[in-house]
C-alpha cells in the first residue's frame, strides 16, 4: 500500500503525512531484510565448503575436527534475519491498516482538496496550451517570412541555425518514421485540452473525422448497398462471364 503524496498538491493532513513517512520507512527496512535473508541463504554452499576446507586442514595437521562452525554461524544469522524480516512484515501490515483508517476518516477532506487542485491544474494546462499554440503560430509565421527571402539572399549556414522550425519529432506509420503533420499536431493539442476539461476542439475534430453517413441511396431507392458487397458481386459476375466465354 502506498499513501499518496498529498502535500505536494496542497492537501495536507498531518496525521496521514506522519503515517506515510512511518510506513515508507518500515517498507524500506522490510525490503532490506528480505534481501539480507536471500543473500545469506545463497551462502550455504560456501559455508559448507569452508567447513570442509577447515576439516581437511585439521586432519592433515593431526588436529581435532573443528566441526561445521561456519555453517552453524550462517544458519544462526539466517534465523535472526528471518525473525527481523517477519517482525518488519507484521509492522508494515499494521501500519497499512492504520493508514487505511486515516484515509477513510479524511476521505471527504482529501477529495475536496484534490478536486480543487485538479481544477487549478486544468486552468494552468489550458493556459499553457494556448500559450504554446500562440508561440508556435508566431514561429511558423516567422519561418515563412524567412523562407520567402530565399530568392533574394543566401540562407544562413546550417551550423549557425538553431531552433529554426525543423521537425525534431517523428512518428511511426506502417513501419515508417515521418514527421507529424498539422492535423496530427492539432489533434494532440485538442486531446490535451480535453484532458483539462475543454472538449470543444476534440469533439469538432471527431465530427470532421467521422461525419454522419447517409445510409439511404441518393435517389431514395432504399438502403445503399455496402461497397464490399458490390465489389464482391461484380467479381462474381466477371468470373461467370469469363467461364461462359
């Protein structure tokens, strides 16, 4: 469970913020404990090999077998690490339950604060998009004016030109990359405005892209046949004529 970072959206609930920090710290320690257990368990073969090496050295030196002290120490470390991991896991579950209670208690307050923040963000996004559109329109006009002077003066060297309106964004269509056209740029801007609550442009583009079709024939003689069906019947008639010939 992750408690949202509400403070950065100007929604501050002191008890919930304190619980978020406490839960994040416990979760961090729990993950570290899990990693330690996994690391220790991966060392079992190495500990056994150390015990064998020590036993062999003792045997060659005529000394008593030192036993599996490396393995015993490792197993004790694993038991302690697992206990710490389990304690932290229980702590995380307890803190998550407490956080859920706090979220339920302050849900209405949080919702109101977030809704207000969303409204402000919508306004900021719409203003920014209008600013981008205006700046882009001005830049394109300047670029056209600059291009129109090409027959009178040499264009500046490419190395000296920066930000001169050259396409830097490419999109893929049917496996080929190409720069976006003006309609696609307009669709992106309309989509971003629709995200912020202004759907007029997006609806207009949608209506232009999908006009309402008249399902009746122009002469009013009933339903207009589907184009695919017409082509299919034409091919069938052509095959019949070819066979007859």
